[in-house]
């Protein structure tokens, strides 16, 4: 199992979400601890990391396989992602 770490900027993103989408994103983040590269996860080409899509939101994260940690660094609406 991987340990999940959410950096402060991503925590701020989470805090601004509606309860319904927050619950979905939270569940998907928890699932990353079991499978950090789930079906549908895309490796980013312009920066290090991966993204998963949950409805209209993208969760951007990095994986450190050596120490089994996942760093969530952004959670953005698809219109705002990658700007």
C-alpha cells in the first residue's frame, strides 16, 4: 500500500469543492493507495506525474515507488487544469 500525502495547495483545492464531488474525489484518492496507476490514469507529458479524471475534475499527482508514497499536488476543474 502507498501512503497518500496531500500538499497544502491541493488541500485548499479540496476544501473548495461541493460535498458531492468531494466525496467522489476522496474515494478515488483513497483507491490510489492500493493502485497508484489505475485504468484511465494518464502519465503527464509536460511535467512529472499522472492525472486521473473524476467527472469534470482532474487530480494531479506524483508517485515515489521507492518509498511507496503518492503526492497529490493539484485538484482542478478541467477548465483550469494545466494553465
